[in-house]
């Protein structure tokens, strides 16, 4: 008997990627999918690449044990409150339960959080840092794509006090990170053959990054500058992180290897990684190195923004929450080239 | 006990894609890989996305029951003769056993075939047309990428005598089809933001297409013009095929659906397909339609050139030859977007 | 004293490209630009790459001698009637004056033409075929991008009776051809790494192609199948045209060279052309060749869809209409790679 | 009477781009071009987009007043010594005369400089910083692409002492920056849909950046970390530069505007720039902003790596050296989209 799960708002890029991954899951059955404007249509009509999944888009979530919410922020929180009331475990792909301070939602997302009482209970779903809590939780906040790449890149250095608090995170993302909502910025002829920096006044993922890095080391007050960039490709995030080393003569690579020893999805690699090496997978490739001229640690990390930066991480969280092997349905190798 | 298989010349795009697909196969173990210049290196050092496959590139093929040869033409035939002598079943990814007339190798590939006695025995590995023969064969010639897309698009129309013999096949291929060998034509800055037609004097896949189409209908002498084009993407082939209808009032779509009924990897679709809908999968999407103004049949087909057009088709052939369910290790959905 | 010209609806891809080209014109001054939703803004605020053009987007066209209308169809015709009434020469970039039969607008564009009395007067602005008429005209219908590539590819063969009437035109276009209006089809992550055929039931450029080819040879009733494809690049169209030769032993290349002798923007080339070789230029590169196996003529043509397929051709028309050297402001070489 | 100039090694990306730009120059005649392996061929045969330039590739440089050397390093220095001996002014596009300390060539480029006596005389050809010297020079070292983007981004801040010496430069480059020499790294299917960091151990452009930044402010000893990244596009560099502000309450934007007031090719812009806005032009767009949370200056700069980062800057230098208006032949607007 497979466990029944659902996806709220399956038609965005993360939602459809969760569906793709679940299709290969031996212990879980995708039993209910909802959408906003396409209710009543077959999934395969709307998304032909998912035609093998014989489901119709519904208005209301059916009878499931766990649900992924891929709604936009605010709407997601509202739907999640209802799901929890029905006893359904929830993985929230929106940002609605990532931040611990309700005021941050007013400040960064411009809405009054409808369920602040749940913020404390929600577990930040970065498995490598919060595995036991996630396994016990009924509400997991799936991390943002940029935060996943940045926090995994910096966690060993921060936790072990290897770096000074002044941190620069320069991230390069494929265009799918901007979602499926139409805008001129991601219109093909505008985004193609083009690189740009954006959100220089402060991206919404910044408070999430700062919050989680701060929790890793109470003594360090990280001063983070985070600049995201759009690059002309569909998938992938590469984050390059910079900070001064706090101590000399530390074997940084060894520290990173020790920190991530045994992790199925995080690899500390010997040569600079490429986003393409993670395409379609739940991997995070991390390359720490020291610029000896300046005493600066540089860490490069690569993920597929829709997998480890979204749907794959959500399935990884689901596996933990339902007691399955963490890697189930996430074993595939990268589609390269 | 898994069946041991090998890959000769694993480092090309088709070779590495066979390795990726076999990694997920429950009944087969990739036990031996060879390369030409990289002997002694770990597979993961050469191809980081395959790091989970713990194998070293060898000079000689080890003890296996079946082997995929991904060598260039001529070299492949030589290696295959040796493998067959050792009692190993062979799937040849090169063109060396696709053509039935040895003189065609002189004409189209400019070499004297070293094993013409095997040409008759070799089975053309397009499963949808030759399933029973493939299952019994010890030597399968895996079809070329363009021929796969073109023959599947035209087979129902030709077999059932729906079209006149004058046929135009206009194919658009992603750049990986040109392989991993360096050349200015596929240098990024040259191939990017560019479309070109090539091999207008006659592409090597033409005799293969004509041979197989001719076998489908002895009465039809197809006069095929085939023009391949290079488009700026990594994977995918879309072929647009044109021919005058031989009869009026035929329900072409129904004929196509009937022809491919039950096929796991060929889909006759209702809306024009996109190559992206097949990315990473073994699917061939086919859209037949009639231009009523001119009485012309138009058939559009889409494949991933490295999967159904190469490695996936090879694994499909292997499944048949080893008696496994044909779809094993080929069930994954497209990586979209 | 420069001649003052204007652009109606400057903010689309063709409109902005006309502005770019006029900026380098020594005898013309872009004096007035209009837009629909951005009235009052500086051009450089809306389109930073045009910041050197110090103009504000206006609601109404100012005092000019000639205007380019880059409005959508129907709206364009309405604006043009007013401009002609003011004594302004007009180059219409929309389709509104390309077709001679008013009923075709109902059939193909779904509107009743507001000025059918002007259809006969309007000159189809393909300079290479209609040079003298254009020079005398006050209303030029700038050809569509696909028709430009297809008609120039086929004109010599049709005019000289070299081919049979059964013609296939398979065109591959960069995504800017779909314009700047947002749609999922041209959303970056959907269009990238993807090729698709569209408008298989009949594209709006088909009647335009048929009309103009028919005028070249009254005896030939061309039966044209035209299939456009979207390829993942910003600019460029490559059309591959197929037709049976009507006569044997014709030196096709010589006929093509003779036909286009002296043309500044059409080149009959010796090797298969690439769209990239025309990037940013008004060139049309044409490669005619015979498939001797089937007796079929194949003609490949390449243009930049926004220049020779739009803005450049419009400026070429303007030069003729205003009595300037035809190549003025169109001399730049391709931006390659 | 036009001034005759030449290009040594015209077949690389910068060489061919110099030829393109010179074609539109009213006062200069490209009179001699040399190549290494293609001697005797017409330029248009080798590079069809330059077919309008009626020149044959020669072995030896002809009679010219000024030459651009686009040879690889070391070879360039050797050719330049000969040209200077013939009384020819030289603009070196290689790195051979950029560094002032001959030992740096041993360290960073692994060769013993053949003409160290000229290093002091050579002028670093970043016009915005060295205009008068360039005008008087017979030997100008054209800056590297990354240094151009980085130095222009940081010059005002460093010269005016606005920042601390700890500087991070994170650059993203299109693939043409790697040149036309074949390598797997820039093979289409490998570079496409991929982002990677490289040269983390120290890129050859680092000493050039440090040298020039140091000359701007003798008191500041910049500790520069420079990480270049490859992004899947043909042209463009975006550099994001980070440094702590040395003083509070500085109007950074005003300082930048003042610094670059009157510069024809450097624009301090109000919104984050995009590389595409510079495509084909000699512009450098600069966006300085302060991250008030961390007191850090962020400067984003965009150039076309082959124009302002190469050929355009070379022509700008030539204009100065020959006494022409600096912007001659560089007035074209960006080819957008």
C-alpha cells in the first residue's frame, strides 16, 4: 500500500517537478493535484511531459497523508492551515514558514502572516542541518533555491568558526528560478544572451540566509551581502561565496569533507563544479578553496534550482517525514550534456 | 544476480548516456567500460556526473554478457567481431551494421567493411518495427538519431501506402548530435544563436533511412530528400516530413494511432510536439496532419537524440535481447523545463 | 537639412530596430515616436540601449515626412489612413497592406479591413522585386519576415519556370519573431532548449507567400506547404525550400546569380549559409543546390528576421521612397560571433 | 586619403571584430591582414560575414601606419618589436605589454619576455584613465576584457579613497572570451545550459587588475580576489565588485557621475544594467550602489567583451593615436534583443 500524497498548485515549475519525481517513487502515490485556473483538465493536457500521470486537476485537495504546497506566498499559508487542520502533513514550497519572525513577512513579503503561531513549530527543511527535526515534523518549510546553495556552501565554515562575519554571496541562477509567471524579464529574447544582477536593494532570500547562518553559530553576527544574477539557461544555480578566514593554517577542504561525510546529496569536490553536473538531480556540489594572496575563503556551490533548490529537497523532506530511505526516488544521475 | 554488461568507448555522448541509464537498471550491472585515451582513470574523474558509478576505464573489455559499442565507425566493426567471437551479445551504436549492402560503406563512410558476412545477420534495432528479430539476435545495429525520428514518423504512412514516394525530411538537431569531438562548427560561440543546414550533398543517414523505408513497402520506391539542420540547443531532434497523400479521405491520425497502439515509447499526439517534452526520455512523439490546401501529409516527430536516438534505444534493445521488460530503466519522465 | 521621419509604436522589436538603424542615417532625423502605454516617458528609460536617441514617447505622431507604422494589424491600417491624409508617406510594418484581396483579412486575420480602397495602391515592399514601384509609392507594405526569406529563395526558380508548382517551405525562426508580447510559448524556460513546429493548420504568412510567388509567374499555380518552427535563439530565420525541377540540365546556381546580380543585399553563396552571418544586417544569403538523387531543387536562405525581415527592409524602402542611396544606414557588417 | 592600418592574426574573435569596426571607419583603410594557417585565402572565404572586405590573408604585414596585433602572447611581443622597428604604431591586443614588471610574464604567462625594455614605454590603453598618454604613444597595450570591466567599475571608488582595500570581483563572461581555439570547455554541448567558476587559483588578468588599481591610489594596497565565471552566451561581461566603504555618508553615485562626466563610452546608469544593452557597442555601463545593511559598496559593470573589452577599445585607442575623434566608427547602438 502506497502512501497517498498531493500537490497544491501543480502547474508551477516546482510543482510539476515534484510530480515528476514522485512518479518514480515506489512507496508513494500522487493521488491529488490542484491548480488555480485549470481545474478539470487532465494533467497531461496541461503539461504533456507528465501525460503518464493519470490525474485531473482538482479545485480541492483530496484525501492524502502529506501535501506539497506550491502556492505563492500568503496563499500558501492559508491553504496550509486548512491542511494541517485535516491532519495532513505539509511541506511548504513557498516562503511562508521559513522565517521565524512574523514581522519579517511584513517587511520582506508585504503581507501580515495569517498563522504566526505556526512559525515556531515549522522546521526549516534543509535536511543536512535539521534531519532529526524534519523527521518528527508535521510542517516543513522547504528552503529557497538561493538559500540552499548559499547555506550549504557556508555552513561548515560558519559552524566551525573558520571565517569572519563579513560575507559576500554572489549567485547566478537559471531563468526557471523566476517561475512560470510571464514577465518581460524572462521573455526569451530579453533573457537570452544576457546576464544581469537584480534585487540589489535586498532580495527576499536574504533574511532567510541570514537567519539560518546565524543559527549555526551564535557568536558570529554575519553581515551578508547577497546579489543574485540571472543567466541565460533554464536550470541551475551557482553561488560563489567569499569571506576572510578567521584563522590561518586551517585545512578547509578537510573540514568541509568531515562536515558533510556520509551526506548522500552533498559532495565536496576536487575540481570547480558546474551546474550542468547537477542537472535533474538532488545534488549539491561544493568546492571550497583559499585565495592565499588575500587570506580569503572562496566556496563555489552548484545545484539544480528546481531539484535540490526545490522539488528534490521537498521529496527528500517527505522521505524523512514518512520514514522512507532519504534517497528514494532521488537516485538518478545528471542528464549531461 | 545481475547480468554483467559493458560499454566500449564510454566517453562519447552516447556512451556516457548508456552508463547513466544502466545505473538505474535493476537487473543489469555495468561491469566493464573501456576508453581510448583515458585508460586507468576513474569514470567519475573524467565524467563527474557519473561519479556514483565506481568503475575504472580499461583498455580491454572485461567479462560481460552483452556489450554496447560506442566506437566510431570501422573501429566499431573490428571490436564487435572480437566480442562476438567471445560469445558476447552486441549492440552497435555506430553505423557499422546498419546498412545491408557492404558497398554502401565504401560509398558513404569511405572504408571497406571488415566483416561484411555479418551485415545480413545484424538486426536493425528499431524496436517498433523489428521487435521479434531483435529479441533473438546476438548483433543489433542501433539506429542513427535522424533515422529514428524520420522512420518512426513515416512508417505508418509508407507501410499502409498512404503517400506518394516523393518525400522530404527536414530535420533539426541539437548540437550533441555532432558528438564530443571538437570542431569549429560546434564551438560554442559559433553554434550559439545560429541555425544552419548541412550535408546538403547527402548525409550518411540518408541510405539508412531509404533502406528501412523501402523495406516497409516493396511497391514504393521512396525518393527521399533529407536535409539536417543544426540548432542551438544541447539535445533533441525534430523532424518535419512531407509527402503527397496517395489517397483522399484517409483518417491519417487514426491510422497512425492504430499502427502504434500499445507501443510504450511512441505517442501519436494531439498537438504539435516539442523536443523538450522528450528531454532525457526514450519517447518519440509523433504528430501527423494533412495540409488540405495541397493534399500533403505533414508529420512532425520529436525525440531526445541521445536517448531514443541513441542510448535509450540501445537499452530498449538490450532489454529485449536479455529478456527483460522492454521499458526497464526507461520509465523516467522528461526533465522539463 | 535632414528629412524628418517618425515611428508609430516604437516599443516593439521591429519599431526599436528601425530606431537603431535610423540613428546612423546621415540624411534622416527620427523626429517623432509614439507608443501605446508608455506616453511621456523618455525612450532611453524604456529602452536603455536607445538612450542616445533623445526623444520622448508621444501620443500623437508629430510633423514628419514619412512614418513607419509598427502597430499590430487592424490598428495599423487605421493609423495609416490618418497619416496618408496628412500627406505623410507610410511604410507599414504590419500585414495590413500586404494582401491584395480584402477578403483575405477576414479569413486570415479575422477583421474587416478598414481601408480596402488602398490595397491596390499599396506596393509590396520587397525591393528586389518591386524597386521602381516602391520608389514612386506613398504607401509601402513591408513584407513579413518569413515571406522575405521564402520569396527571395524561390523567386528566381519561379520566375524562370525552373520548378514544378509543388513547393515545401520549412522555416526556422528565432524567438524575437514572436514579438515582445508576453506568452508562455516564448517564456525563456519554455522556449530554451526546445524546437517546435507551429501553425500547421496554416500560418498567416502563407497567403502573402502564395500571392507574391503567383505574381512572379502567371502560368505556375504554386501549391505551397509552409511550416514555421521556433528555435532557441533571439534572431534569425533560415528557410529551406524544396521543389521538383521542371527541367533537367539547368545551371541553377548561374540562374540565381544572374537573377540577383547587382543586388546590394542578396548574396548567392557558395557554401550553406548560417543565420549568424546575417546578424544585425540587411543581408539575405541564398544557397541553391540540386539533390541529384531525386531531381529536387533545395534552396536555403538566411536573414536576420528583425532587419531584412523587418526594420532593415523598411529602411531600405524608405531610402528608395526618399531618393537616397538604397544602402544608406544599412552598410554595417554582421556582429559575429 | 585614408590612413592605412593592418591586423596581425585577423582570424581570432578580437581580430575579426577589429576588421568589422574598421570597415565603417571613414578615415582609416584596413590595408593588410595576416593569419597563421590560412595565408593566401580571401578573408570572405574564411569569415563569410566579412566578405565585403576585399582582402587576402598574407604571411607578412604590408605597408601600414598602425597595426593591431591579435596574436597569442609571446608571439605578439615578437611581432611587435619588428613592427616598431619599421616605424609602425602598435596596439597590442595580447597581454604582452600590459604588465610593467617583466618577471610577471614568467610567473603568470610562463615565458621570458622578449622585449622587457619596452614595458615601461608601453601605455595601458584604458582611455578613460590614460587618454593623454595614449594619444602620444607608439605602443599601446590594449586592456584585457575582465580588467576593463573591473577597473572601470572600481576606479572612481579607489581614486577617491571611498573603499577599504579588501575587494572582491566576481565576473561573468560570455564564451567568446575564451577565444576561437577549440577546447572541451567551450564545446557547445558542454558550455550550454551551464555556469562554472574557473581559474580559482589565480587568473592571468589578476595582476593586470591589481597593477592598474594600485596606480590609481598609492595609499591603497588593494587585496583583490577575482573569480571569473563562464556563462552560456556568446558575448558580454558583467562584473560585480564588492568592497567595504571607507567613509559613511558619501554620495557614491554622484562621485561616479562626476568621475565619468563627459566620457563618451562610460555611463553611470540608474538601474542595474544588462550585458545585452552593450551588445556590439563600445559602452561600459556602471551601476554603483550601497548595501546599507553591511556598509558595502557594490558596483555592477557591463561591457561587450569583444568590443569595449577588446576590438572597440582598440579602435578607440587607434582614434586617439591617429588624431581622430575618439568615437569614430564606434557610434552604433546595441543590437537588442
